[in-house]
């Protein structure tokens, strides 16, 4: 029963990953999108004033709600990077293996899968072992074994080097989420969660 349940979860995650990665997949809301009306309904909704409109506009214009400006940094509008924007121990490794199972390249802090050649590598094969995989090392301080994120390096980096993968999950995605969205405006975002008291 447990193996069957795990298989169902993996299949659901794989299906979601394919939906997110396909050109037409994902769930997007355009800021200025207007509802469409088909002729069959012949009914347009009556216009009304949204009592919360002013509050929503103020919240949207709030500095705490804006993406950081990346006008000086490159961005990749053609690469739909999948960003697993949740902290570790929330099913991120399961998501990594699901993405790998559907043939996508993925990075999970200390593990990386290259779908083009089918090779998986871990940072535990490096000298010294542990820490982030080579692709992510430019974003971390040069300490060991578990280096902290180097915020200055992140701010000055051209994050489009992450086009080398289809998905990035776990550390440091949560910490640099807004920078990743600035570099990959067409990114698909996956949020995973786990009840801390059950963990």
C-alpha cells in the first residue's frame, strides 16, 4: 500500500511538471487581463466598483511587493525555468526525482541531473565533498562544508547561466526567488509544503 501511494504521488508530480514545462502549461494571471465573453452567452457582466480595488492597487505598488530591478542584468525570456521556491524538507527531493523521471535537467543543491547525457552528479563526489554542485558554487561563499549564500555574488551575477538546467530546486531558490524571477520572467514556480509538526 505504501509503495502504491508513493507511485501515485510521483505520477501526480510528474504530470504537474510536464504541465508546467510545456509551452501552454502553468497557471498565469496577466496583470491587465480582461475577462473574455463569448457570443453564445450574450451576457456581459454588469460593471461594478470593486470596494477593495484601491487597497489592491496600493498593495501592488508597495515597495515590499515589487520585484527587484534587474535593468542592468541580463534576463532570459525564452527559457521557462522551473523554480522550486520552497525550503528544504518540503518534498523538494521528491520533486527533483519526478523532474528527472520525465527527462528534465534539474538541480537540487547538492545533486544535479543533466537530461541531455543522462548523467547525475552530486557534490559529494567533489573535493572537498558536500555543499552546492559546481553549477551553483558561484552563488555561495568559499567556506566549507555548508557555505552560506554570498548575497553580493548573487546581486552581481548574471543568473541566466542557470539556463544550463530546466529546473532549480531547494537551496538557494527560496533565498534568491525574486532575483530568479527577474532573470527568468517566464519561469514556472512550484511550491511544496510539509507540516512542520509532522516532520
